[in-house]
C-alpha cells in the first residue's frame, strides 16, 4: 500500500501548481471563487502532501529510494532529464514542508481575511509549495536549479506582496538582488561541472544525477587541480550561503521581515532557507573531497551563529530578533553538516522549523498588521516556544545537548557553541521580559489551532530526539535567561553605547550594500532605461528600423515568396504533364525515352563544345 504513495507523490507535488493556475485563470476571466472554497482546496493540497510524503517515507524506510526520470532535452549525446527522486532525505523534507504549510495556510485564512488580494496571496502560497516540492524531489542538479530559481521568484512575490507600500516593495527588491548573487554563482558552478564532463567525453553524466554523484565528484576531482577544484566548490557553496542567509549575505532575511507574518513564518520555518542545508547535503560527495572546504563550512557556520546572535541581542523589534536567530541557527546546522553529523543537522532543521513557526504565528496572534493595535504584546504560546528555542525545555533542549556532544573533539567549537547558546537565551528572553503578556484579545480559533499544534509537536519531539539532560548547554541557557532578566531590569537606567548601536545596525553591512550593490543595480537599470528611451525617441533610428523592416518585408514578399510560388507552379505543371504522358502505350513510352536520351546527349555535346572553346581548342 505504501508504494501507492511513492508512485503517486508527483501528482501531489503538481497539485499546488494546478491550484495556482486555477486561481490565476479565474481572476483573469473575472470568475469569483468563495474564500472558503479557495481555502479548502489549498488545505486539501497540503493535507494530501502530508499523507503521501508520510506514506512515501514509510515505504522508503522499508524498500529503499525510488527514482522516475524522463528525457527533457536530447541533442546527440547531450541528454538532460527531469523526474522525481524520492529518498529518505527528500521524504523528510517534504513531510516538513507540507506540515508547516498546512497550518500556516490555516492560520492565514483568518489572519489575511481582511486582505483585498486574498486570492493572489493563496495563489502565491500554492506556487511556493510547488517550487519547494520540485526542488526537494530533484534527481539531478539541473532540476534543483530550476526549483531554486522558482523558489527565489515566489519569495520575491511574497515579500513584496503589499507592493503599494514603498518600504515593502524595496525590501522585496533587495532580497531579490542579494539572492541573484548566489543563484549566479550556483549556475556558474553547475555549468563548469557540465563543461568538465563534456570535455572529457563522459556525456552520460552531463545531467549531474545524484545517483551518480560519487562518480561525478571523482571525475571532477581527477581532472582539476586543487585550486580549481576549491573555486568550483566555493561557487556551488555560495548559492547555499546566500539562500540560507549566512554571513555576509544574511541581510536579505531582515528585509523579508516586512512581509506579512505568515509569510515570514513560511520563509523562516525550515522551508525556503532550509533549501541551502538540503543542497549542502546533496553536494557532500563533492565537498568532502576537499578538506579545506569542509573546514571553511564549519568556520563560516559557527561565525554566522556568533555574529547573528550578537546582532540579535541589540535588536528591539521582535521580527528582527527572530530573523537574526534564524540565520544563527542555520549556521549551526551548516556547521554540523561540515562536521559530518548530517542526522543532527536534519533533526535540528525539523525542530527549529516548528519552533520558529510557533514563534512567528504566536507574535501574529496579538500583533495583527491589519488591526489598529499599537502596543506589542506576546501571548503565552510565545513564551513556551521561547523556552524551546533557548534550549531550556522540549526538543530544543535535546538538540542543544546533541550539538555539544558532536563538537566534543574540538574544545574551541564547544566554547563557541556554548557562547551562541548563551546569547540565544539572552535575546529571546529579553523579548519576553520587554513586552507584556497579551490581555483581552482573543485570537481566531484557526490561529490558535495552528500555534498549539506546533507547540504540541515540539513537546512530542522531546521524546523522539535523544539527548542527555541538564548538561552544559542547559545551564548556559539558564544563565542567559537570568542575564536577560537582569538586563531588562537595568535597561531603564542604562544608555545605549556605541557598540550596542553598531550591533543593532548589523555592523552597517546592509548600509554598505545599499550604497554600493543596490545603488549599482539601480544605476544599471537607469542606464538601460535611458538607452531604451533614446532608441524609442530617436527619429533617425526609428526611421532606419522602419526602413529595414519595410525592405525585409518586400524581399520576403516579392523574392522569397515568389520563388516558393514558382517552385510550386513548376512542380504542378510537371506533374500534370507526366499525368498526360501515362497513356499505357508501349510505343509512346519508347518515343519519350528516345526523346529524353537525345536531349541529354545533346546537352552533353554542347557542354563539351563550350568547355573546349573556352580552353582554346584541342591541341
């Protein structure tokens, strides 16, 4: 029975695309769909995703992974395939994606009910699910890149959903530009590997299938020197750095906070940003061939965790703190992959996804951007999820203990991790102490269901995630929580210093990007716009183009078309004459044969005479 889920999982992944096209077509032809029906078909897609990805995971655990591919492009020996590759990693990611998406969509049906563009919003959510699903079941790097770009595009649409607001529109553009850096680097790395495969006549691996990735990695390593191989790995990993919001490209995730709260929850809770961790695991057969690259991955992940935790402590906005927290925790996951503990990275990815979804949705329950509330308040569910994020309770505690055990061979990494855990407790409990508990406001039932389901999953995860209890990470987090309480008590008496201001501005990295990268992009677009205006307004160029088009049209009409028509007429005439020639009389056929032979013989004689005369005669 479980094979049924594996064999038909592709239809469940295509279902959100069908819903998106249905919504788009309906709006195009002004066909109104009730919000309840739209919500129902959207939730049905995510519900089926949970059912089928769970069934596929059970089947894979019993009988192994499965792959279905078909030819997409074939040019001689150049072959590119698309399809579905379902293994334990992709099935777990799909289950996480559809579970979180289901409850965020349920939450959104209440939270976004006053939004006039409700239909467009749910269309984007469905397209996001399809893009992530396409990425997660990719059998090769080529299809991963297609899903990678599509996820980036939909995230841009979701971040800039309320595009009439200049701040949110600018934030979407900033996030889009930064992601283009990583996408370009990733594409360059993929093309370089394809070129190596093609150059050394191993065209059967040009698609870069993950089933053959060990062989592909060995071929690339064998036909490149150490420097070239390192650069190639860095190009591929740059895509991971940007998508997972690692230093120094973490700033786009701060801009994404200007999106509606459910969108922020969807982007942060192990979906879009988790694509970087997913790709890192897929690329491990290649990355493990370079010890320097693995060291770089660990150092970058741990540095990002420390840097973003430090910046989070100095933030005053709840969503900004959570954004820096996401980058910091993703840094820990990437460091775990570089250190060789893939299971821990995936486990913490799942746990962190549910924790972060619970935090964002809890915040949204009492701070709805579609109401007139001015004061920030936090519900009890936010406090409970904070204990899990800090590592003081539930599955978060177990994961922090597992991280500490993973780094036992390196004392420096252990100290660095404990410092990160300390700062995590400081910034999350600083928020809990700063803002009062929500009173008087009763969130909608659908919002409460979504949040408490996530908290229930986090609690149940305590028993699923093995880890020793009350070790160094727990007491470090406990010290961080006490520090946060002390800071909150003394906050009114203390003034912010320059270091605090620098940290709160994220060490001015975003301002640096705004001055150079974003401004350069703006100047390029301005130049392109001026060129377009110059061409469209220049009478000489316009007249020249019109004249060229007129001449080309006449050539096509009076020469090319006439030649084609002449050939048709000649063919028609010849066929008609041949039809008349068929008299079934043998004497007539002999006469025609003699006539044709005479014509050919005469032509040969004339040609011979012309050639001889042109050469000056015989002799």
